[in-house]
């Protein structure tokens, strides 16, 4: 049984930092690209970042570029989202998801699918991030 579990959310003041973690079990982790999505109340789910199976390719939404860093440790079946310079607009439930992607897929094809939720087979329950002004 595949499980994806996020942690690390919380309440932080604007300008502060948080590091989210996501651990997946029940799958061959390094066969999967991992994505981070978020959903604020009354808004659609949006892609935040994704990372390739080996960690060599990352993609970020324009709204978080330069502030968020996505990394993974395949030995620990874990991905991390380091979030710096947080803003109230970053307040949302953050979800981690796993996407089966061939290691032979060209980078551009990988990037095209990063923020498409329907491409991800497994999802966590989410962790809440709240940024106060």
C-alpha cells in the first residue's frame, strides 16, 4: 500500500521560513517524480514545484521562484520543500504527490507535466501553512 505523508507545516510570520517534508512508502521512490501543490480556501489547487526522480531537474511556479527550494533524498524516500521569505499569499494546504515518470523522458516533456495534477498517482493528506502579516 502506497502512503505519502507530509509534515512541517505551521504558523509563521511574513518573511519567515518553513521546511516541509514528504515521505513516500510502498513504492520504488526513485522511479517517481515528486510534486508539491497547494490549495487556498476558495481557490483551485495550483502547482508549486516538482522534482525529477534523481533530483537533477526542478520546476517552480513563478510565484515562488527564488524563495522556495525543492530537494529530495532517495535514500530516505523523502522530498523537502524549503520555503523562505514567506508571504501571506503563501497560506494554503500544501500537498505532496508522486508521479511515475520514465528516467528516459526528455527534460522538456518532464517539465510539461509538472503542474498537471492528473499526472500524479499518489497524494498525501496535506499539511497546513499559514503565514501571518
